[in-house]
């Protein structure tokens, strides 16, 4: 089970052992909301729909969920919203709140993913996704599974 606390900018993950692990994150600069086009982090109950990037190098950059380069801070645009290292693609499970229609988390392409701007973690700066430190993302990815529950709360 994963719990994302937007107010605390923290992600808590309960492993199969029962032990909780906590990671700093960045959620949306525009706050919370489930509407398509809002650039907000969606609230409610979700699950991991897909895990993307297994066995790829650290700092692999993704475009349309496909790897296309290794991020290099010396030459790559730091103003771009880079999706790095791994992707946990989220799917809402509450019809009318975060599933189907104009509130569908999966069709909004909301992910938990690594970020190029690790210094901003703890501050809401994303375009809706949940950004993580890349090494933390690797660790989380290794201990999650498709279908695992994710709760995003204020």
C-alpha cells in the first residue's frame, strides 16, 4: 500500500514485511483536483496500472512512456518536465471521482516517477504527477507490484 500525503509532501509505502518506508515527493504546483487539464494531483484511491522501465539505467528519460535518452543535466533543458528512471502509472478506482470521463487518472497520464529537480522535493512543483528522487524511485519500484493500492490524500 502506498499513501501520498499532499500536505506533507511525503509518500509512505508499506512493504510486504509490514514495515513502512517514507520518501519526500513533489506533487502538483496547482494543488489537488481530478479534472482533466487541471495540472493538479488527483485525490482518492488508485492502483498501480503499469510499471515501466524495469532494468533501464538510472536517469533514463521517457517520452510517451518509451525510453529515449539518458538525462544529462549539463546539456538537457532543466525547464522541461522530465520523467526519469521509472514510471508507476496510476489508475483511479473510484468511478466519477478519478475513474472514467473527465476525471480519469490513467487517461491524464498521472505517474509516480523520478525527477530531474531533486532539490525541489518537498515542494509542490509538478504538473500533476508525483515526483521522487531517482534512487528512491528505483527502491520503490523494486518493492511494488501492478494492482497495488495507492491512496492520495490532502
